[in-house]
C-alpha cells in the first residue's frame, strides 16, 4: 500500500468536496461539520459517479438514480428512484491528514 495525496485542506475547505483518481479507484474527499472524510466516489447502488452528483449542505445526491447520502457518516437518507436498497452506505476509506494535505492508502 502506498500513500497518495488527494487534496489540500485549504482547497477542501473552500470547495467542500473533491473527487480524484487514485490508481484505478475514484475517491471523494468531503469537508463536513465534523472535519474531513474520504469515501469511494462510486454510489453503492449501481456505481454512479458521486463526484458528479449534486452537493447540498452535508449531502450528495447520485446523478444516476437520485440516492442521497449524508456525508458525516455516509448513510443513505433518500433512496431516490432506487428500490429495495435499505441500509445503503458510502464506503469510507482510511485517510490521514498531514500538514495541509489529505492522503489515502491505496495499492
């Protein structure tokens, strides 16, 4: 596993979210009221690109089927046009903050 720089904290605080490719995986770094979080940028429903979703407050809505996720813990708050998807949650990724940068561990 190697450490990969995702985004600076200054940029994340200003923009509130940042999608980046780390190897073959797209990650989504977000700034919440509880601090930075990093998730897989693939919607757990059918792999929609959350980095292209609609961000509003502390939530992101998947552009494919409208599932909405709150960003502090990653839980689904609205299933949109999806059916039978109870308990969906964003995949949280391990990350560190060093200096002014957010890093994730990835192959």
